[in-house]
C-alpha cells in the first residue's frame, strides 16, 4: 500500500517546491557547502587542540611578537607587520572574487576574467609570503642553547635579546666535521650542525659580564620572559648541551617545540588549501577566457570556487587570531 503524501491547506504536496534544487541551490553548490562544513570541522579540531595545548604550556609558549618580526628586504624588528600584510592580501582577494561572481551573474566575461586573474595574483602573493615566513622561522633570528633538562636559554644584553653571533665570533672552535654519506657512520646523512659549538658559546659568554640568560619561561604577571641574574645565568649555561638555530619539529629556539609542530602543521594545512584554490582558480580562469561558461549560459563554476575561496580566507582569519594575536 502506497504511503500517503502529506498535503497542506492549499492541497499542494508539502515537498513539491523543492524539486531538483532544494533551497534554490544546485547539486554542485550543495556538495561544495557539505565539503566546506566538513573542512570547517577539521580546522576547528586543529585550532581547539592548539588552544588546549597552549593553555597547558602557557608559561613556556613563545611570544608571537618576538617570533614574527621580519619583513623581506628589510632589517629590523617589525612585529606582526608582514603577517598583517599577508592577511590584508587574502582579504582583498575575497573582494575580487566577489566582484568576479557578480560579473558572472551579469554575464560580463571580460570582467570575470580580470577579477579572477587579480584573485590568482593575490593568492600567489600570499602563498609566496607564507613560504618565505616558513624559511625565516626555520632559519631563526637569534639562536639559543638547549640544556640537559630540555630547557631553551636565550641571550640578552641591557634587557634586550641578542643573537649568538653578536658575542661569539669566528668559526667553530672544535674540529667537528659535518657527516655526509661519504664520511659518515654507515654512510648516512646527518642533520646540519650549528655554526657555533656549546663550548665556544660558554667561553664567549663568560668573557662579557654584560650578558645574561633569558629563560623560555614567562612571568605571567608581567607577560615577559624571566631574565636570570649573572650568577644564575652562568649556572644555567653550564647545563647547555646543544646550540639551537631556528626551529624544526624537534627543537625551537623561540621556546616550546610543540609551538613549531602546530605552526608547521596548521599553517601548512591552510597553505595547501590556498594552493589548491589557486589551481582551481587558474583552471576556471582559462575556461572563462575560452568562453566555456558563456556557452553554458551561466558562471556557476565561478560561484562554486568562490565559496571555497571565501572559506579559505575565513579560516585564515581564525589562524591569524590564534597564532599571532592571542
């Protein structure tokens, strides 16, 4: 026996208005929304894990204003300036994408192509900037030493952090040679050794009484890292067993190594999304040039890739807030 069909007071089938496009959206747009929702949950999980981990290690978490201070081709301390520029570029790219979608609704092929092209350029600027930021983060700014109890010690003079190269001069004083496949044990490569040896850093530090050690620990009242007295600095430095330059998945000159793990993973995952969006935009751009969507009579593909691009931009706002501002 067939099930009864619900009807309303006007004797019309309840679901007859949905048809092939529920909520007025095509199948493709609905699937894009489903993908965005699932991806949003993924990013939410990552950022939640970051937030909980940071809260757990709040007293040793690197200070963003001391980590992201570089601008390409300029020397100096410019905290957060370049990251703010990257964020601005990505937000503007959302505006140009909106203009491309609007031009598509009006069937203006040349304008769609123009705005898509500008969006692609802004995307490339962002990805290139993120790659440069990774390189700078990996290379490091000042250098530090790691102790036998896995603490990171930084160097300060007159209350300000200084680089190891500012007080240690010359090449490594030991005869340590980089192991390669030609001369290494079992013909295995070895990670790059530091520019200076621990003994060399300790000796140079003792010769300059104006130097002090700064802990990775943060005074939660002043929001500043704890600076040891000269006497305590010498005691702490005596426990050093490794010179750390930059950051990787094992050590981090800026503080807690888990910060670097999250930074590489979350910003890398987002960067992959932006790169994928650029590839999609390039494909759509050439289809616009070839008149593919003019022949179809609509620019829905531009709208669908636009949804993805806006999502990527929105995610970056949260990443920017969690990593750089909070």
